[in-house]
């Protein structure tokens, strides 16, 4: 019967491959793996403990970052070596795809080398950004460019390690590269907008028309702080605390007013109108005193810049003055101007200086008799 034949075949397979000998080998291999891993892991922990104590005596953070970066690669090495020890004792002549245990160990170390390089280079980049870049005045540029640099370097190393790994197993690289080229072309056409945004983001970071933290104004009048320049888009935080997301390709083509360039403060003005019959000397004295007091007490105002009061226009119904002062950041002008207007109104009321309402004189002439 079919059922009896199937049971008989299953029993023969069990006897051939799962017998006391193979079960004993599996148990020995498992025990060797566990013991080897424990010994290697304890060794790694001891090495890490000693190394961390030594690094605390140095002034640089580089050695601390390198020790932390090597933790995962060393544990991966412990797993690979434990597996090699266990298999070399129990099944020393086993082959996989025609490769011996030693060759398999070498291929594993090719991938581990790539992983270790990525971790070490990543740690060195972080160290440079924390210690070197601030001392040479490149901290902001480092924060903007290094995330992309780290990702590109990591991808390049992993691809190189994978190519060497495949070549080690006899996989023909040339056809693979050609196939990847054709596939890459198809992907590039499909992701044309995404790639355009990516290269526009690289341009923004390299050319630096805007930087993280800059206050900018777009062509349509939208204003806000640049919060992030990513691979695909640029994020701007508006005054309303909402986020405006703009694709990099569209952002790079806009005319942008950057209020943080060239830097050194912003000169702004507050307009003030007084009646034509006002005492001009008295008006200018009051405006000068009020503006100096506000600038002295308000944060964000440049204290070394003395406010300037100027009569700028003879208006239709009022004399028009402007008070010029300097602020540290573009957005500092609003609370300062708010405070200055309030104090001006108080001072005008106290000194009997009137602010005229819009008026218009209409003359009616009578013609004829």
C-alpha cells in the first residue's frame, strides 16, 4: 500500500541521517559552539572593560567611539569562530558549494571586514564632527553634509564586500555588473523625480544658499526657519510652528531671501506719525529716549547700535518719522517693535504729543454768480 511504502521510506531516511551517531555529533557540535561562544564572549568583554578604562585616561573621544564601534563586529566574529570550531571537530570534511570549512570561514570574514570598516569609519566621522569640526569653524557644515557622506560610504563598502564575496564563490561579476547597469538605468528612469530631488539636496548642502537654522523668505512670501535638508525634501518651520515640506528640486529653483546672510545683525525700523503742529525737537527727544530704553532692556537688540530717529516724510496729514535700530536675528524685531510702539504711545500721552487721525480737507469753490 502507498501508506506503508511512505512510512518505510521515511523510516529509512531517519535511520540514515538521524541515528545515534549523527545525534551525538549534533550534541557535541552544539556543546562546542556554546562553550566556544561563552569563552570568546568573556574574552571580548574583558578586553572591552580594560580598553574602556584605558580610554578614560585620554583627552580625545576617538578611542571611546572606536571601542563602542567594535563591539558588534567582535560579537559577530565570536559567532563565526564558534561555529567553525564546532563544525571542524564534528564534521571537518563538510563542503558547501564546493568550499571547505576554511574557505567558508574566509568568506564570512570578507563580509565581517566590510561590516567592521563601516562601523570604524562611522565612528571616525562622528569623532571628527564632535571634536575637529568645531575647532576649525566647520561644525554647521559637518552636521549638514556628514549624514549623507556616512550613508554613501557605508553603501559603497557593503557593495564592495558583496562583490568580493560573490567572486570568491565563483559568481561571474561582469554579467552581474552589466545587469545591474541596465537595472540601474530602468530604476533611474522610474525614479527620475526622486533622483532630481537627491542631487538638488546635494547641491543645497554643497553650495550652502541656506543652512540649518537660517530664516528665509520664499518667492511666494512664505517665511520660516530651515530645519532640515534631507535626501528628498527641505523642511521649513513656519512662524505658526507648522512644517512646510518642499521637494529639493523645486526648492533649488526658487529665488530665496536668506536673512542670515551675510550676518552681523539686521537694521529694521519702526514708523511713527505726529501732528504737524507738534514741537519737533520735543518729539525727537522723546522718541530717542524711549527707543534707547527699549533697546537697552529688550533681549535680541544689538546694544552697541544706538537707535536713530529720522524725519522721513511730510505726509498728507502727519509728519512721518522712522526709528532705526539693530537686532541680532531677523525675528527679534517683532517683540522689540511691539514693545517700542507701546512705550511711544505712553510717552506721547504723557508729553501731550498727538498722533493724528487720517484727515482730508475738501475745498468747495463756487463758480458763476
